[in-house]
C-alpha cells in the first residue's frame, strides 16, 4: 500500500512504485491525443510525466482535466513535459540512465 504524507509520497517499495507509475501511465495514455508516455519520480519525490503527443493541440490544462476523472489528486503528476520521443532499450524499457538524461533537459 502506498503511504502518503500530506503533499508528498513517502518512499513506497519497488512493487508499489511500479504499480503506481503504471496506473498513471495507463490513465495518461487513455487520452486520444497521447502517443506515448513515461512517468517517473524525480529526486524530490515529484511525479513527472513525459508525454509524446499525437497532435500539437494537446495542452497541460486539457490533460489535467482529463485525468481528474481517472486519478486521485495525489496521483496526478506535478510536472508535465511534452517531448518528441521517449528513448527505449531493445527490450522496450526506458533505462534509468536515459530517464536521468530526460530529467536533466
């Protein structure tokens, strides 16, 4: 179970973190204008969503409004970054080294 401190996520275990991230990614991916998404915790325990839009018309306010029906307020990412692509390994995963490179841009 994810432990919540007001305004922050406490460090959940690896399984809980992965389940939470997959849930958030699935909710964002459900938007028809989202082509690809990766959600990660930054070092400050802030959720960041990296989104590849299908259309330039997708905006952060529109996406947040869409997500309010699918996620709790604590599950909503604090940062939304629209990117042209999300690098992946041969196995289809976003390796930690690449995640750190995306976060530093």
